C-alpha cells in the first residue's frame, strides 16, 4: 500500500510526458509525414533489424499516440466530433489528425487529473478530491476555452479585413480581371494585416485548381470562416453567378454595405464606451478622488472634535 502513491505519481508523470509528445506531434505534422513518406518510399519493406534501429519515438511513442487518439475519437459522439472539426477549421487548424489529438489531449488530461487526485486522497481525502476534480474540470474546459478564443480572434480579424480586401478585389474586377484572377492578384500581396483572410482565399484557389466547382469552393469558403459578412458576400456572388449578373456591380454593392456596417460598428462601440467606463470609475477612480479631496477635511474634523473639552 505504501508503494501505491509512488506508482500513481509515476503514471502521472508518464502521462504528462505523453501529453508533451502529443503536443509536439500535433505542432509539427508536416515534418513527420514527409520523413515517414520518404523513408517508406526509399526503403520499402523493412526487416526486423532495420525497424529496431529506428528511434524510440518512431517505434513506440508515435504508434502509442496514434492508438490513443483513435481510441478517444471513437469514444466521442459523432455530433460532438463534427462540431469540433468545424471549430478547428474556423480556428485555421486544418491538420487531418487535429481532431483526434485535441480529443486525446482532453481525455488524457482528465484521466491524469483523476489519477493524481486518487493518489493524493490516499493520504488526504479532501485535498485529493479537490485537486483531482479541479484538474479534471480544467482538462475538459480549458482546451475548449482556448479554441473558442482562437476562433473568435480569427473571425474578428477576417471581419475587420474584409471591407478593405473586398475594395481591392472590386477594383481589380472592374479593371478587367475575373474573380479568381483578382483574388489571386490580391492574395499574392504580403500584407500582414490580412493574413487570415488571404490564407482562406489561397485555400479557395487551391480547391478550384483541384477541380472543385466555383460555387462549391465559395460555399466552403463561407463555411470555413463562419463570418456572417463573408457568408453574405458569398451568397451574393453565388446568386449573381446563377442569374448571369456581372460580379463587378455585385462586389461594389457588397463593398459599400460592408463599409457602412463597419462604420455602424464603430459608432456602436463608441456609444458603449461610457457605460463600460462607469463601473471602473465608480469602484476605482471615484474612491481615490474622494480620499484625496475629502481625506484632509475629515482628518481636520476628527482632530477638532478630539481637542474639544468633554
């Protein structure tokens, strides 16, 4: 029984190591895939001796990670998994195994939290239950919170960039370029302020080059971003294409509409500013002002009453 906590802690740190390997495997997928593909094509069938000469990470760690990711993915309901795929795409994460890695990280973190809590509860039940529960809850909700913030940040960047980029596309189309050529011309510019939107346009161009129809590629563009303004532009372009209307005028109308919405959002934010400033002023600024202005007077009154004869 005395060796129980030590074994549990050993499993816990082993799980932390697996989480780190999982993170490294997720953050650098291209290198691993390229190396694996090159080795497979160069060597073909590998005998046992050649396999044993490979690094430990290739022989044991990565297959174990792949097994865990597949297992956690199978244990997740299909609806929840599809929703996670959509959120990862909206966050700009297109890796083929990102969904499984995300689910495996959450599940493994929860199990490690419960395991650590059980190990601590062998000596202190209350502390073990508290730490295990907090660790498990954090493992479940912190990854979702991080992903939600990443999605919101990327959608905000696309919303802010869309009016300016659409103006550039409109000018290029009115100058005689087609829609795809205009997008290609604009996306080729190295503008750091519009990287999220340009990356989506490049993906749209890649889809069209691979044989996807323009309507499907545009629909996928709106779905991947999840931005209402961009989806409205896509719907207008699809309608103009189906009716045979020139896209130059459609883009001009959408561009003016987006500029109007951006101006309205700025006015709305300006009107909300005084209300947002009210609580900091009441709880932080006004007390300091009262202390500075009324403090000396209060001290004088107290001193005067103290000197009065009883």
